[in-house]
C-alpha cells in the first residue's frame, strides 16, 4: 500500500452535532454500506457505527467505533467518537493514535462546551484538523457566526472554504470559493453531485470571500503571494498553501453542509484527502526505556517504513463473548499473521493469530498490516496503553491521558449468581475503560463504582443487567471529595520499634504546607547527609501512602507540599521500611494540626434554552450554589455558562426538563476542586461519620 494514499481521521464534536450521521453518509458515498440508516431510525436498526443496543435505543454514541473506506483511490481509517463528556476517554484514545481529525459543529449551536473540551484534546496530541459546520438546514443556521466563534472562542485561524446557497429550509447547495463553482447534491440520497455556475445573487460575495481566503492563506506560501499580486494564482497554489497551514496547526479550513439532508459530504471527503496528512507527514517518537540519565530519557523517531522493526500501540480493548479484541495503531514496520511480537510492558512474546480490519462490529481477516494502519488482534492478552515492538532495544510509546473519576455509586447484587456475574462484568469494564473504576470499601464492605458522570455509571449498570444478567440495586451517588490543608505545620517524628532481632529506627523532621499549584510536592532540604540519599525515596513513598486517606472524612489528600530538612539514622536499625513508616505516621499525626479542609469537585455547566426560561434557569442554578460565568443570547435562544458543585447537580436533568417544558438541555464536565463552605462541610462530616 502507498502510505501517501492513507488517511487516519477521527470525527469529534459536541453532543448532537451530527458526527454519527456524517459517518453514515461517508460510509454510503464510499460504497461501504448500501442503505442509509438514521441514529434514531424508525426501522430500529440505528446507524451502522452505533452497534451497541443501548446506543440504538438512546440515540447516542457510547463507544468509539473504527471503520475503513476507499475514496478516489485513497484509503481512510475513520474513528467515530462519542460527544458526551462522560465518555471522554473514547475521544482521548482515538486522538492519541490518529493523524488528523474532522471537528464537527452545529450551524445553530456553534462552539459549545464539549467543542472546547475536544479542542483541548486536539491541542494536547497536536492533531491537524479541519472543521465541518453541519446542520445548515436547521432554523437559525449561521455558518458565518460559527466560523467567527472558532476564531474568538478557540483561537483558530478559521477560514471558510465554501459558502452556502441558501440556509435553513432553503439550503440548496454550496459554492466552492477556490474553484468559483456551485455544487448541488441530487438523487434520492444526494449521491449525484452536479457542478454549475454561481447564482447571480452570490457572485459578488463569493469573489469578495475568495479574496479574503487568499489573503489569509497566502501567509503560508510566498509563491501564492507573488502569483496573486500579478493575477496568476492557480487552484493548486491555493490548495498547497491551505495544506501547509493546516499541517502546521496554524490554520483551520472550514467546510459546510447538512449530513442529514445529504449535502456537502463528497467535497468534505475531497478535503480530507487534499488537506489532511498521511502517516509519513506526522512525527511520532518512542522512548528508549533503558536510556535514563540525569532525569532525561532518550527518544527515537519512528519512521513509517514497513521494512523496519514493528512498533505499535494498543489504544482500546473490547472483551467480547469470544475473547479480547485489542485495537492497535502501527507506527513503524509491519505485522504479519502468524508472526511474533514482544509486549514491552512484561517482555512476553505474542503470536499473532488473527489480524483484523474492523468495520464497526464487523471483522475482516487480514494477512498483513503495515505502518500507519489501525487494526485489531484477537485473543491477545494485553492492557490498554501497551507497546508491541520487535525493536532491538525496549521502546515505549507515550500513554493516553486519563482523567480522574468524579462520581461514585454503591451497588448491591441481589443473589449469589448476580454476585458472580457482577465480578465478571466489572473485570471486563474496568479493563476496557480506564475512567471506570471499582473497589470494595474496607469499612462498609460495599462495592463502589466510580466514573465520569451519572450517564457514564447509568450505562454501565444497564450493561451489567443486560449483558451479564446481574440483578442489582444502587445506592445514592457519592461525590469524589478531596481533602487539603490551610496552614503550615512543622513536624519532628521518630519511629522506633525494638523486637528480638534487628529493630526499626528513623527520625525525620520538616514542614507540611499547602501547595495550591500541585497535587503533591516532596522537597529535599537535607544538609550534611543526616538522612542518606537512599532513604529519601522511601520517605516520599511513605508521605504518598498517608495521603490516600485524609483526617476529616477519609478522602484522599491533595495540594500538599512536604519539606524534609532534618533527621537521624541508626547504624543498624535504620532501613527503607523504617523511613517509609516514619514518613507515613509523621504526616498522619500532624495533618490534623494543619487546618484540614474538604474540597468538592465543581463542574463547568452549559445550559441551552429558549430565552423565555432564562430567569427560572438562573434561579435553579443559584439554588444549587452555582456561579453564572457568562450568558450568550442569540435571537430566541440563550446559552448560560455556570460553575456548579457536582453534589448539587444530581437529578438536575429532571428538574431542568420540568421548569422548561422539556425544551432546555445541559452538559457538564469537571472544572476544578474548590473548598466546601463551612455549613456544607459540617453536613458532609455528619453524613460520613454516620456511615462509619
């Protein structure tokens, strides 16, 4: 396969921007499917990429799905990702392994809360992307406003590549600003693309917008600048400049259309091929594991050459009835069916039994996959984030960013059979999803599950019931509180233990103080070697151990700095264990003197509502200790951004539906931890002391 004819793209967006509908059209126009199904279709089939029963019922994407299509001689690997922030790990791992992305926006809603989250993820993994403004057929559609928001809210240099011919129910087609041609999408499903002259009413505007486009993109090409000044610019020169700006992450070309009305999809596919990179144009590095010197680790650049030793990253697992499916992206070399490869984490050799190309939940057998490809292996024992490699030295690819869970729930199986099935379900789900966690509370002996939000936990509980036949009750949702300190306190602690043989002795002294910027800081100010170097890492481990449980309600401690500046050792009785225990006990004993306080997660909440309900929504948010951050009014619609403690948001979806006749919707994501007000803190302490 010619690697220059391969594209790996992710489709990402805010909830209900039309990602899955867009992917369905791409599959249809690329002849991967022969019939279009809708996300909430009357046939009950649901969109191709939403293969899970729950996805079809709820009309949302829960798990990212991979597929591969052919367009004009190019091969495109596509991953359709969820929009809900509860399933943000799916977007994280998709963008970690993809070379580029299509950012989908609603022509009415524009840049919304989850768009901002996706933008952060695109920047974190340095992913070149283009934007597609969808739903231009909806009432209130305004692609010009959305393009302006891309620049103002996300800091993009966004440039329109197309103009709409009509909007809302009069949306007929698009004008290509580079070619200065009009395109219409005819036939039962928009499969017939017809080219024509620009309508007279749009001629003046299209010439003006083309000049603006060239003015912006000419900064990426001196040749284009010179050609434009003497009137000899060509389409190819403009395309090259746009491509250069996109790959440098400085420019975002913007395309428009309506996936539901089958308009604008084919030009978007042309743009994916024309402007987004192939795997050889993206630099990928791996870490040499045995090269650490002076705190630095050597890296090697991976080359997309099928003849070099293979290096691949496992980015997603699916544990099905017939075994584990491991999704991996190959960065270097090639993998053949029947060959062997090493899992770098545990140094185990793995034999490649079945090599698969995925199309949603369908599989296609392969004999060989090369660098740049996204494939799946069947029946291989591994974990998400593992590196597979036959490189001469042990190398590792950087892992995926995993956000911390913010909500927990106690679950109670009804009978012994359910208890056994629950253990199987939890084992599978925690392996597949690193943001879904489970543990048994050592005091109450309850099974606690933790996740990213109410919807996240609801989906897993429903899957336990359906897929594993678990009869289950749930307790009240619990917030993932944290504890911190408000003042500095000195400590001087000696750990002595004398038994028949060698005893334990360690003395440490220093200061415990607040650290607003970091979760935990350990600072070594030991002078004169009063504590030998080899014991300091044990002190660090001991302090970290003590931070697992705070003194107020038993939640983990955060934002703490420990400075160690004095101590003492015994020639016989001092050991790593003695200093670890001394550090742990020193923090536990002295933390209560440092003004411990409870911290609660505060969520960034966005409510979108008809303007008539603005007042009641303000009241409802303020009743929940919310702070209104901003309000944006647009004709008859209002968007309210607020920061609200998570503990006040349980059941808010029902309240919102009730006070707005079901016309408003809200989204939320974790924003920061904040100190709990005194009165609320007292209630929380009472609540947790009762549960103990």
